């Protein structure tokens, strides 16, 4: 008993019949005027035939891709204005509802208030590979929001439907390793967003060793295209810098020797699914999977970048030029400071104290945490465990965070409590080691661990 | 790269953590008072924790199953009354919308008008095996609608969400044959709704021969439980009775010898998914699959029961006791008439004329076709091709349709046009052979084909 | 990347080309004279063409199946006489070897002494489904050996080649359960040789409950046709009768509750593979698999029939009519004695003492153990652990062993030592409980365990 | 129903038990003296225990890998001298056989004449991953044969057993493409022996385009390690040079547009399986597979290197310095001649005539064809179809064949006849176009096709 691989082929065949009925022929590369596409959308919304509906949906999606950078926004504005709700129908439903607050009248009101583009998007989704095309369409839409914020109403319809179609019951967790098909692996290379994978040899060193794992979520309608993936290192302790962790010359641990799982890179793959949350659940599911495979694992922790730190520090210096910040700035502006043990020793306490403020007291306008990675992990119920300086001396690490990395700790029994503290009261749960920097004066002393690293 | 089979296990593990947080323990067989379950539902709606949400959802679904036949309807009424919309919020949204018909205000109105139970059902769906439990819940709900029609509002929320979750992009067509796992085959035996399969030997004769096929739709969240399936016979001509078709002693055709595919049994498997349409698409997809596998197939046709015919004929006799109907009744009330060639010869034209009226002119209150099987196939775009008398002399066939069976023809190039004729204008597309019975007087002549059968 | 299912089709296609070259056409059902087949065999041995070789092999195997019960033995005798070795070549090789005992000359002698039928069988094996046909051919051959013992030389060539083709590196252990495809399950029903499975419901009760397992060996060239399988019950103690074990009304244990795995039925499926040993390795591999899945399992034991006991007891009585045997005979000849607790109580010690002699001291001509099941398990390194009376009161159980069953214990750390004791010194390793019956006089006392059962 | 992946693990577990029995412990990296390994081999041959046998086999194979370059040959010599046959037993068997030429005595002689090392190799094969280790061992052995030709007797035992274990019934044809797991693809890169694949991008261009295919044979006991693979280009005509064929910038044909399948690279992967023939069958099976997938394919042809040509031409010049050869030599010794259209035009007929002699009349000592690629394809039944000059201007192509490439044509209906002509009479089947060069005088004219290429 096998599932047929040719589902797409069949949709194509049915759409082709529909196209004959419509008296049209598919020519995906042919340019169609934007106005024509809008008419096809209206036709699709009123159509009752299945095959012709499929054909229309396919043609609309194909033609939309060929629109140029002026027409695509115009199409979106048409979605906003022409595919909203029917005022008269809403008014009627309001009157009915007010006269009798029955469930039927409520349902009628609810239905009347649904923008027509929701149904349009649903019907487009039936086309062969429709979901993939709609994800791409939303990717473009998101790019327009800054300049045309009124399109947010269109986006919220996309988001509403995507949240339903990508609900987590449909997400499939798969292990990615060196036995994974190449056409998927090349996507891992392409989508890796944190620590770039430069070629297949580097990829191999991330996936093949016995102490490395990778997991991704897939969705049935975007098969072979991961939604999000996490790279994991199995280690004997919580790592404090990415260089050692990714060192290709290290001797891999044997399975069973590791007691710590380190999530060192999490990459979202589909820009068009922004705001549809998978990462939260990915980490929890991977934790459960790793615990099952490796009962000896005790600690689940990240080694994470701090992408907003350098920019925040700059603005903090601008606002409030303390002596300490000024000394820190001097250190960090020396050429190649990260190769100079003396500077590191002196900068370390200054930088860590600044970082503690960044995480624990500084807030963006609106009151939320500045750092997006921190928001993600703290929102998931992790604890800010340790500041690592210097943790990432790559060009990007130096530019974005002056080399700082942090560990977030996923302690299973505390996750839910931490999550609630953060979600409901905005509390950042942090280890005493991190907290103490808030209190500490400028001691000029580096931590014993940093000292060890410098001596090593 | 493998998909983990233990997704359910992981959900269970996460729910178990949530349960520890809630300070509860799962005991699925323990009776929980209906009111308590309602409180848990409210808790679930307001909860923000993921693990505790999973635990609550799982506990609610488990406890609901243990409610007795009085409590389950009461729970449904609570869904209707306590989990509707918030009047004040709606009024507020109405005011806002009237003051400014912006997309945002429309969206706010739409959201406010959504009954809270929709979000509740969504959250219950996240529980391990939640979808399956909700399908069972709706099955119960549908059974209540006759006595408590106001629950239709609750059902329409279920239906709205199921239509999204079971949209056809998620349906997987699989071939069912004698190499299919036994735990799925036993469901085929159980769900067969048209021509009962009495044991595994009969099942084998439906699936194993080279001239038999079976296809089913599956859904990722109800894995191993088919949604709908169709049984197909490959033949050399359009069959006119089910007995010969299912005769286990016939010599099977070799692949390639057949030119006709006969859909002789279509069974919906999940009562809780009533109204969510799959059958339409199933037949089209199976036609494409069969054409791909067997390019020699030219004709796609059903051999279908006429389940409403006998009851309609009875009521027609009661209303309008013509001589002809009275003669027909006399024939059909003879004991064992179907073994008497003389009676059959005489009854045949009478019965076929009555049947032509049943399909072509008779209508139920509300104007729709009486016969549910006819509604299904004509709605799919098939044509009523031929009346077969006697086509099914099983006890059920005699009881429901006086032995009548019909063929519906799926002619690919006409499907869409037929569908539209039926859907938009209520037209029944029928072959001239069927139509002529409307015009014909009582000739007392049987068709040459029936004559052949009698002589055979 | 997939393995093609159409390997057979390709062989067929290539053979078909060969057949065109040979100017013949395949007609598998046509009778071909035995002498003609022998000529084809000689042609096959001298042929160098691949396609024509395939075609010849296929034709020979097809034609052979159509030979009647007189011709098949005649063909085998031709294999014996016409496809032996070439005397002159052997003599030449002997001379060469004696003149120079070089490795080359040894190899030449070895090759010259190989009967030509070995190469013939190898070439027949290349035909589509050749292995399966040769297994069937040997099945027939084995049936001839009693009346034509000189054919043993032909059989030893089959056996030599089969041992190589079915070497254990190729055997695939698969779990058989209720999700196994039906076409394999129907073979389990057919091949079950110990406790018959009467229908699919009984099969389900053997495979589906959580405390039942079944494992089979498969071979790549006999795919979907098991070679041997073992049925396993997971229990809380060593069972003493088959009736309770197979009771369909019992409450299944949950996984994890069991501490004992009981091998209660082992069936060889292919008569044509007699003497090619798989069972030995099957049990060891299943033990390892079960230990991995269920770490709580401590005891691995059989519940086994004693198929040779009743016949031996009869012959023992004939030879040596002691008072005790005479009393035992009297008990066992009462009608329905197995329903009479008093008789059981009295017969039990007599029968167990007789059984102890049967296993521990009695031997067949040639000195080997009489009981084939005992030979199998003791040869595998198991220990004769317990006598169970009455353990099997089915008609077969009463007829073959007067209701006696035994347990053989597989204690992993002793298996190798037990095996060597048996294989090298013919020692039967038995528990003290069994051994004591050798010493015991006729006490007339039944064991406390039997007593418990009778009281129960 | 799944096949367990842990077969190796189980063998390991059983071997571990055996090791405990033997009182040894595995330490694969520890050096063991060669003499000790020989003793273990003798122990293995006499052992009857299964677990201890597995442990011994595993230890022997592990220890053998650690032997150094002096000890491995010494071990092989021990195999030759200490694991041959037992002279006394042979003499005895000879006497028995001469006294009575019965099948039993023949079998006894055959068995006595089998070198003991065959049984030793069989037992080593039972170790976890034993087959793979033995293939590696033979690889080393083959490297020794030149300096120690007497070891050929040992090799012939390996070869005899490998021919049985790798018989084609066990070979699995799999398609290799861009969805193939990476750990297999990296082996394709490594094993490609004809036109090197330099990195993953080149690999992609060989596998991913719609007009490229690749097929490999696998064996169950060397899973994930191909035995041999062939790369195929689908084209619109028979190609005459490798550069255009592999040009990554070409526009790929759509499936269905091609009418020609070109086998342009065939690579054996396992040196230790030299002489075990798969390639013959690979091409036939791939042809059948391609025909099934692409019914429009009409021509199956190779584009092949001529690796022995340059060396032969050199020796031919040395022997017989004709004016023509001397002119050819002058042309080919010009720097960068392959970029000079004039030289190519003049050299072309000279070189093609020389090539015709190389293929059609020149023979190696022993009378066989000089070119190994020609031996392979002609032995398979292909026809030498066309000489292509220049066909390969890579460094290697220039060095080995002065840029010459050839096409061998696989015409299905002629394969068997061609094969027999070659195998039985040594005839090289060549097209008239090739043959005519034998007759032609030195015309100084280039073929019209070459002219076209030069003008292009």
C-alpha cells in the first residue's frame, strides 16, 4: 500500500481539463495584466466547478509570479480594497443580530465580517503547489508592509489561514544527517542563518560526527523544504565559545559520553511564514527525542548570539557616556583586540556588566526585550544562564555583539514556570551568576573562567 | 532521514509535564463531573502555557468520553450558551466599525463575532490524538441534532474547522490491496457500507484478483483510519447486476484486457466527518490514477444502488394509484418474484418507467433529488446512464429498490458541464435510453437486454 | 533513491529476448517430454549467452513443473547419472595432483570432482524466480529419497548450494504483527505447524495483543514468503499449559509488566529447505531483539510439544512391560482421563518418570535423542527445564504425547556451554527437577504444582 | 512490519557473549602477532560454538587489519600453505573413488579436495560486517599477486566464494540522483573512475538535470556502498565528444525529447571484487529500465575512452616506423595541437586508421584485445560504432588516447549474436564506417563530420 507520489500530477491533469472548459491554455511565463488577474480572482470566487476552479487558481498564481515590482503591490492593494467585506451584508447581519442574539445570527455576522480575500486565498490554496506559492506571495507582501502599512490587514488574513494550515499537528520532525537526501541538505546550507555553512565539507562536519545532530520540521504541503531546523552538539559541558564547538579537528565524543546537548543554531527557512511559530515546539520536541535516544543527557542549553548588543551599546554610549562605557569603548576599538589577552582581561567585566544591563534592565520602546534571540528563548521558558566573552570572534560576532555569546538553559521542570513569568509579567529569568553583574561595581576583575581560557 | 513515529509519545510526555505543573494526574477512566469539564474548558481558553494547555486538552477529551448519555448533551448545550461570543465586545466592535470602516475594524468585528468555542475546539485539537477525539465528539453531536436542533450552531463551528483541517491538500490517496496491513483491512471490512464483506475470504476476493482495485483517502492525523474508499472492478463492459460482478468463481481478467472501470461501492468511514466532502475528489483522482496505470481503460462507470426507490414507490402508490403502479405492485408482492422469469419480463418496463420518474421528475420537499446516491454522482458530474432490472436480488436490494440498480457514467470531458447543469439549474443529465421511459406508454415489452439475460 | 520492484520483469524481458534468439517461445503450461528437458539442461551447461541462458533456465524450470509423478523421479535419476563428474577428467586431475601437489593442481582436482549438476543448478538459479522454483524442486526430491535413496547424492548438491545461498548474512528478521500485509499473514496461517490457527480472528489474537509477538526470517529471493517464524507470548511466569496461554479471553499484560518471553510455536515454512538451519539463529536474534525492546524480560523459555513421546511409550511398553508402565497405560486408556482429576493425580508421577527416561536415557538407533523438538532446543543450547502434565489436552496433544508439554530454558550465559555439552558429548542438560524423576521410585505422589492446578 | 536495522548490533551482542566464553575481550586497535591470528584461524575452523565462532571471526578480521605490510603477505602465505587440503584424506578419497565410482565417493573426493581456507573464509564471513572485511582483504591480496604469483591459489578461493555471494540474484539496481542520501553520493564522487567529479556542484550537474541519469548495483551485505555504477546522458543524437556532453551550461532536454541514451562513464567501486562480473548485467538492466521509463528512447550507445591507445601507438611506432605513423607522431607532438584546426584536419584520418588497426587487427600477447574498455563492451555484445577525434581533450584524454573516444552501440536484438561472435570466435563486430579505415589509403581527407565540428 503506497501513497501516490503523483498527487501533483493529478491536480495538474484536473486543472488541465478545467482549462479546456474555460477555453484557456496555460502559459505560465506569459505576462498577464494585473487587472486581468484581479478579474480571474473574482471569477474564482464565484465559480462552482472544481476543475475550472483549479485551473483558475493555478493560472492566477502563475501569472502573479510574473508581475513586476510595481504590479505586485498594486495587486495587494486590490486585495485590500476589492476583496474586503460587503458593507450592506454586514449592516444587515448587524441588524439581525441586534434583533435576536441567536447563535445563527451570530454565525451570520461572523461570516459577513470575514474579508472575501480569505475565501480567495483558500481557493488559491487548492491549486497544484498552491501552498508553496502562497507562502512566496506572503514573503513579498511582508516586504511591502514597511512602506504600505495599510496592507497589514491583508497580511493578517494570510497569517490567520497559515496558522491553521501549519498547525503543529501537521509538522513532522525529521532527523537531518549525512544519510539525508542531497536536495534537502543543499537547503540546509542555503537556509543556515546563524553560523554560515560554506560548503559540503563543512556541512558534513556539522551532520556526520557521532556527537552532532540536526532536526527539522517539515510540512506535508511543502515536502522536502524544511520550515525550521536546529543544529545540536553533544558535549561534556556547557560550551563558552563557538569556535571550539565547530572546530573540525576536534575528536568527536562517542554516543553515551555526552551529558549536555547544545542548541547552537536555529534557522527559520521560510520568510513567508514569519510570525507562525514553530521554534518553541521544535526545541521541546527535540529535547524529548534526544532524551529518548541518549538517556545520559542531563543538560539542554544553547550557545547563542546576541545580535542586538553592539547596536544597543552604541546607543547607550551616546545617551549616557559613563567612564566605564568609555573605557569599554576604548578597549573594543583597538585593532584586533580579541587577540590581545590583556585587553580581554580588562574589557571582560566591563562588557559583562553592560550585557547584564542589556538583558535585565534595558528595554525597547514598547517595553519588550531588545534582543530577538533572547525574546525567543526566554519566551520558550529558558533561563539566561551565562555570559561568554569572548564567545564568537568571527567578523559577524565582533560586529554585532563585540564577540559576546550567551547560554540559555532549558531545564525541563522550570520551562513552564519561566515561560509564564516572562509571558505574563515580562520577567527575565537569569542565573545568579548573570544577575550579580547588575550589582557588581567596576572591579576590573575578570571571572576565573575567563582567566582559565586566557591561560589555556 | 526518518519521520519519528513517536510524535504522539512526545505530546504525551509534554502533556505529562503540564499535568505535574497543574498538580493533577491523568486518570482517563475516572468520571469527572460535566461541570468540572466545563471549568477546565474555560481554564484552557485562558491558559497561556503550552504544556499545561496540552494536559488540559487531553484531560477534557478523556473525561468527555466518560460522560453518560445525559451529560454529553448537557455539555453540548454549555458549548452553545457559555462559549458563544461576548455581546459587549461585539457591540463595541460594531460601533468602531460603523465609525470607521477600516480593514482593522472589520477584522476586529470578525474576530469579536467568532464564537469562543471555535478557539476552544482549536486548542482541544492540540491534544495527543485530539483530531480523532473531536471527530468522535462531532459524531455524537450529529446524533443529537434531531432532538436538539439549536445545537446546529455548535455543529457549524465543528464543520467550519473540520473543513479547514481536512482540506484536500492533506488527503492522501492510497491503494488498498492484499498487501495492505491487516489492521487497515479490518477497517475496510467494518466500514463497507454498500455490499457487506462478511469475512476475510470475501475481502480477499474484492482486493486480490488482478481485475479488482480499491482506493482510499487517508489523513495525516487519522493515520491508518481511512476517510472514504471506493471499490473498483475492471471489466469488458458495463455490468448490469452486482451478483455477477462479485461472483467469486469468475475467471479474473488479466490487466490490459479490461476497457471499463466500474465503481461499485463507495463508503464513507467517519460519521463525524459528515458534510465534509471527499467523495467528489476521490473519484476524479482514482480515474486519473487508473488511466495512468491502465491506458486501455475507456469507460468509467458505476454500478450503484437506488436506496430510496422502494420507499418512494410506496408513497407514489399511496398518492396516485394508477393501474400501472397497481400491476407493478402485484408483481413485486409475489413471493420470490425475482426467480420468476415471467414476472420479471412483465414487471421490467413498468418498473423502469417508474424509476425514470423517480430520477427525472420526482423531487423531495425542497426540490432536491430524492435519491442520495443520485445526488452524489450527479453532483459530481456523472450522467445517469442505464437502469438495470433486476440488478441486485439480495435481501437489502429487494427491500430498498425492488432489485433495481443503475449505472452512472463518468465521461471525463463532460463532467464539469454536467456538474454545472446539476449544481446551478438542478438538471439531471441522463442518457436517451433512460429518458425514453418518460415518454413511453405501458408497452408491456421488456428491453432486448433484459430479454437476453432472461434467456441466458 | 529506490530499489526497483521490477527486477523480475527485467529478467523476464531479457529471457524473452533470449527465447527469440533460440527460436523458441515460452508456453509454460505446455507439456515437454522429460528427455527434451534433459537436452535443454545440457544445452544450458554449454551455453555462453546470457539471454539465451536465462531463457533456457526459465523454460527448464517451467517445463519441469508440468512433468508428472513418474517423470519427475526419472529426471532426478538423469541428474544423478548424466550430470555427475567426468571420469577421465578426474583421472587426469588425480595424476597431475600426484605428480605435483601444487595448489593449482589441488584446485583442478577439486573442480574436476564437482558434479556437473552443481553448475546446472547454479545456472537454473539465474532464471526469474529461479530460487523459488529450485526450492520447490528439492521439496519433491526429498519426497523421493525414501524410495530412491541413491538420489541423496543429488540432494547433497542442492543442500550444498542452498546452504551458501541461504547463509545467514542474507536472512532478514522481521516482526510480524497486526500491521503486517495480509498476503504475508495468510502464509502465517498456512505454515503454522504446531498449534493450528483456524481463522483470521485466531490469527489476530496471536499477533495483535500487547503481550504477543511474532518474528520471521525472510530471504531477498523469496520475498514475502517467510522461511521460519516463532510466536512469542510475554508472561509473568513460565507457563505450564498451552490452553491458558492461548486463551483469547485472558486480559493481555501491558508492555513492561512481563518478565518472561515464551517461545510457544516455531514453524519451518519451506519443506524444500529442510536441513538448512535457521532456527538456531532465529531464537538467538529474537532474544536479543526482545531484550532490547523490553529490558524487564528476565526469562526466555519455550512451551514445547513432545511429539515422539506417545509412540516411544508404546514401544517401551511392548518391550518391557513393568507394573508401573502398565498402570500408566491403564490410566491413559480411560476415556476422557484428562478431565478426571483423580486419574491425573495418579498418572502424573508415573508419566513424568517415563518422560524423564524418554529425554535422559532413551535413545534412537544411532544414539541420538528420539524427540525432534528436544534435539532442536538442546542443540541450540537450551536446558530441559520442566515437565508439564497435562500441558496440552488437544486431540493432537493427547495423541502424540498423552498431554505432556515441556519447557526448555534459554539462559543466555549458559547457551554456549550447553550447546557444546550436547554437540560434543551428547549430554542432555536438564534441571534438577527433571533429573530427580530418574532417581525417584514410584511414589504415587504428584508434584505440588500439579496439585495446585488440580485444586484451582 | 519492518526489517530491523540492528542486525549488526545483534551479531555484535552475540559475538560479545562468545568473547566472554573465550575469556577474551575485544580491543580492535591492539596489535596481535600474525602467528597468533593463524592460531585463531585454526581454532575457528575446529570450533562448533556459534557465539565463540562469531567472536573469533570478528577478532581475526580486526586483528588482520592492524597487521603491517610485511605481516599481511606472511599471513597470506600461511593461508596458502597451512590451510590447503589434507593429503592423506585426499589419497584416501582417491582410493575409495577408484574402487567405486559412486556419487557418494565422488562427493567425498570433491570435499577432500577443497582447500581448508574456503571453509575458513566462509566462517570469517559470518562476523559482523564480515563480507566487507573480506573484500578489503582480497583487495590487499590482489596487490600482492604480481610479486607473489603463487598466492593466486588463495585468490581463486576468494573469487570462487565471492562469485557465489555476489551472484546477480542479490544485486539491487538503484537509481542515483539528487535525492539520494549524501553518504552514498560522496562515494559516487570518490569512485568515479572515468571522468573525475571534482566537487558537489559537478556531482549535481551529473545527477540533477532532467536529461541525466545514474544507476548503481548494491548488495545487501555491503549496503550503502555501491558495487558499480553507470552515468547516463539522454540526448538527441550520438555524441562525439565528452566536453559538450558534460558542459554545465547546456540547456537540459526535457524528458520525452531524448531519443538516445548515452552511457558515458562506468565505474567499478570495489577493487576487492575484481573479476566478479556485474557490468554486463548492469547495462542490460539499465537499458530495460530506461526503455520502461522513456519509451521514446531508440538508441543505446556509449561514449567511451580508449585508454590503451596511446601506449599501443607508441609501441607500434617503435616496431614499424611507417611514414604515416611518423606524420601522425609529428602532428600529435605539436604543442596544443588540439586547439589547432589545421593539425586536427590532417591528423584525423591518420589517427582513425591507426585506431581501426588498434581495435580490429592488433592483439595483445595471448591474442586478446588490447583495450580493456573494448573488451568489456564487445564482450557484452555491443558493436564498435564510431571513432570520434578529437573526443576528449582533457589532460588524461590526450595522454592516454591522443584525444580519441569511441561509441559502442548496444542494439538489443544483436547483443546476443555479437556476444557469441566475440566470445567464441574472438570477432570484433564493428560498423562499416569503422571497418572502412582498414581499407582506406592515406587520403589526407577528414570525415565530413569532423569537418563540421571544425567549422562550428
